[in-house]
C-alpha cells in the first residue's frame, strides 16, 4: 500500500489521462508527485530515462505517456506508432524494475483486442484472432506493454498492473485536426463549420491560433508550405478546413457512421486508475494464496527474492498458465458514431449538415468491453456520455479563452 508520502512518477502528466490522474491523486492527499514534460525528458531516450530514475527514485510509476492518434494518423505514421510506444514502454518498465519501484500502473487501450472479437470483449479475448489493420501497430505496442507487466510479475514477483481503457475524452483532450481521436476531432469540426456559417472570423482565427495545423504533404500540395494559424489569409484557412471536411454549416466525417463505440470520461478513467493503483495488487487478480506461496514462500514481510529462479521461462508449473491479467476500464455502454455526432451537434448548437464519407475506413465495427472484472474490484463509472459531451464542449470553449 502506498502512503501519502510515497513519491509517484506520472509519465505523461500533461496529457488527457495523466493530468486527470495527477489531479485525482492530489485530491486524495498524495502530494509527492513527479512529472516531466517531453522537452524535459524524452522517454524514448534510454539513457535519459535511466538518469531520471537514478535521480528521482520514485516509489510508484504511472505510465500514461503514449504516441496516440486517430485512424488518419495511425494510417500515415505506422512506424512511429509502434516504435515510439515500444521505446517508451521498454525504457520506463525496465528502469522501474532496476530501481526497485514498488508499484507500476501501465495504461493501454482496448484496441489490443481482435477486430472480430466477441462482444462485449472480455480480457481473455486477447490474441485470439487478427487485429484491426488500421491501428495494428499501436495495438501491438500496447499488447507488448501489458505482457511486459505480466511477465515481470511472473518472473520477478513485481506488482505491475495493466489497465486497458476504452475510448477516452475529457479536459486536456487533443483537438488537433490531424491526429486527434474521434470525439474531439468531430467537435472541433462542427464548431468551426458553425463559425464559418455565422461569419465569426475572429473566433475562427482564435481557434486556429490556439491549435494551428502543421500541413501534411497532401495538404501542402494544396496550400503550400508553412503552418496554418489565425494570421493566415482567409482563403488559405478555408482551404485547410475544407481539406479536413469542414465547410459552411457542413461537416464531412470518415466512414459510414455505423460503427459502435464506447466512451469514458477521462476523469472517470483517472479515478479508476488511482483506485487500482492504491487498492489492487497483481495477487488480487490471479489469486493471492497461490501467487504469494510461489514467490514469497515462508517469508512474512512480503519481500521479493529477485534472485530466486523458480518458475523462470514465463510459466510457473504450480500455477498453470497465467495470462490476460490486465483490467478493462470502461462503461460497458455503447453508441454509434452517427449518434455521437448528433450529441456533439446538440452540445455545440450546430444546425447544419453532417455527412459521412463511406469511401473512407470505419475501423473496427464494434468495440464494447466487458467490465465485470473492474466492477468486481470495486469501481464503476459515474459520467454518462450525454453529460460528458456537454462537459467537453464547455472545456473546449474555455480553452480558447486562455
């Protein structure tokens, strides 16, 4: 159990989930928190990560940092998605072990599950059939991360827990048009289409200044070199928005709108993460009596003998096969992308047209997770999707004023 003085390092503390976890811990009285921006610590740099752990010696680690994006980004940057995430995970997890970290929480994603997994997806659906092609690299990286946690626990008796959240949204979300997830991208597109129709150019420029566009090669072929922000000519901004399917009272979204998706408010995810960090051990997931007897034997202090070679090679005969120890985190509820677009339009006050381009990929047809294990460990969600969409739009509008 971590006490209030424990030093907790949150990797990705400025991100969507990391910032919410940071605030959740503060609210619970855990104030000895450590965070580093990407500029301060590049988690893909093996030696920089080692120096950080040498200096800070955290008691616990939350690995919420990741290289993320939607369908378009996953399609364009496949090598980055697997390499960047694998480097970060390997560096942080290996240094957590070598520096004696007591507890580690790894955040993955439900994209780890097969494209055609039975719904709702249980933890044991992992690696039972092929992945969705459009985010295969990211999924493989996250599978590797949860397997690292599982394998370190089985080989060394560590206490590393992997949680797999469903689609997340909330404060500090990424609204950039090129690499954001479905809900924030949809919300910004709808908002900008409404502003174009109203002729509110000041608000459009403020939005573009806050989150400028760094053009891809395809967009540069249309508008030329240079970022797109509020200082650009009106025609260049409008061409950029049109490239992303944003017009006068009209928005075009990728796919058919028929895929079903589950969404979890990021502050709910943070609360679930902190609940697991503080209250759930690996032994709770696989059976404390069997696990402790193998690793701890007759010891009464719970200390781990890292030199004990019993059970090496990924299996402990007395326990049988141990796998799928990760925990799904979600609501257990779903809606179509088309219905989501209606909720977003309602929140924004958009009365225009939302079209779907069926020539573009939908991604996985359905992604609903089974949250039975999570509920059995004492946690359920609080924010429903209708309220969450309204909250996200309020946060987005406020962010434009800051």
